[in-house]
């Protein structure tokens, strides 16, 4: 159908939290070369929270443990307020201890930062665990012990970010300015 709206390709792409402008511009350039007219970039931790169906207006701690990257973010008001990431993932470790320690240190840094009060509020609410690491019960258990807070894996945590990106894409297509 050639109504102008259907001819325009749109994409929502998740990016690692704290990725730089060069990375974002490279993504936009590649997609433009492929004919994508509208590109929306969204932090993977925020997309995962959306995909998990979690309220992101109140302070929320999201821990995303992937194969090669671990991200810890404070999300509030629908935006990533503060975050930390490390190039350590499930593929890099034999036991869960290094990942648990990295997450603990990242949360301590967030507590010491400008958003410390929001981090405390988020810890009271509990931690949302996403990514492939959330499929490993020992990570959920050890993180809960280390943090002294409830840790809840997202439903189908390894696909939460994809579901969140898909929801964002649907919202773009429903928005009146997309015509």
C-alpha cells in the first residue's frame, strides 16, 4: 500500500547503556544505507524494563547480564537516570561470583552518585534482572544475598529488550505524526 506511511521503513534499535555518540551515529548511518527512514535508539536496559511490563515512572534498578556485557541502570521517569556497564558477561566467567561482585560495585557507585536517594527507593522496590543471566537461578539468588534486596527475573528475560523495542516500534506506528 502506497499511502506514504507504509513506504517509510522505521526501526527501533537497542543500544548498550552509556554508548557514545559515534556508536549511535554509526547505527543510524548503516540503517539509512539499508533504506530505513526513521530510526529510534533506545537504551537496552530501558527497553528490557518496557518489555518486562514494569512501571518505569518510579525509580527502578535494572541489571542486564548478557553474554559479554553487564549493565546496571537506574531508570526513573521513563529515562535512564544513571548507569554503569562492564565488559564482563556470562561467556567470560566460570562461576557467578565475578558478575555478582561487579553488580554490587556498580550499585555502590550509583548509591554514592547524585541519584543515591533514588537508588535507595529503587532498592526498596527490588531489582529487575534481565538478559541471559536472569535464566540462571544461582545469579538471582546470589545477587539477592549480596544486595540485600529482592531480585526478580523478568518474564522471558533473554528477550525482554526485544519485546520492549517492538512495543516502542508499535507506538511509533500508532503516533499521529507517523503519517
